[in-house]
């Protein structure tokens, strides 16, 4: 795939975000809204694999609430321990992370990838807050064009996390 296939104009980004915002307060079921937000994020960021990970308070585990990509069904059956992997670290510390090369980051846990036979090379992950409490994280993996994630990619993912937070908060009411 050439670089032009993944180059998205600022206008296209704005249009996708506007479209996603339009259904936040619609009658569309919350789960469909979350799926649509995650898929829109994938499209703009240029990935097919992503996960919306939430905290299961009673079980004290992290679970994959929404997942995309070829391993999406399998990953939804798995859980993470608190603090495990990049998502666990992000949830524990409340700090967004761009990990250009997972093989060079000691916070990365290969466990899920080994179970699913999936190689994660680069991750972008942002915590999801509700008020002062962290309730989960949204992460995207491996750009389709092979480029690595860096700090400059965090604002776009953070914008999608704000939309996810609104849907999750609306679903509580």
C-alpha cells in the first residue's frame, strides 16, 4: 500500500469527527456508537487493530469491551491484570503513551500477542477518564503503512477518547 492511500486530509478528519459527533446524543444504541467511534478512529489513524479496554471493578481485571481487527473475537475472551502491558500501565498511571517499538519498551507485555499469534510492533494508547476516575483506555496497534506511532499521534486519539467517554457516561444514565 502506498503512502497516498493512508494520507487523510485535515478536512476529511474534520468530516469524520463531525459525523461521529452527530450520533453521540442520537437514539443509536451505546454499543453501536462505541463501535462506530472505534472504527472511525481506525480509519483516520490508519490501523485495523484496536481495543477499547475497560476496568471490571468487581473482578479487578481489565477487559476488552470493543475490539477490531482479525483477532477481535478471540481477544474479547481475554483479560489483563491491572498494570499489565501498555494499556495496563496507561490505566494505572493515567498517562497517554506512544510506543514506537514495543520490543524496546519494558512496559509491553507479549502475553496476549502470544496467545493470539499476533505481533504488535507499535502502540498508541490513551486513558479514558470519567470525572477524576480512570475507567479504561483506548489503544490502536500497528499502522497499515508500517510507520511507527509517536507523540504527534496522541492528540487525534485523545479526541476519539473524549467521544468514547461521552458515550460511556451517557450509557450510565
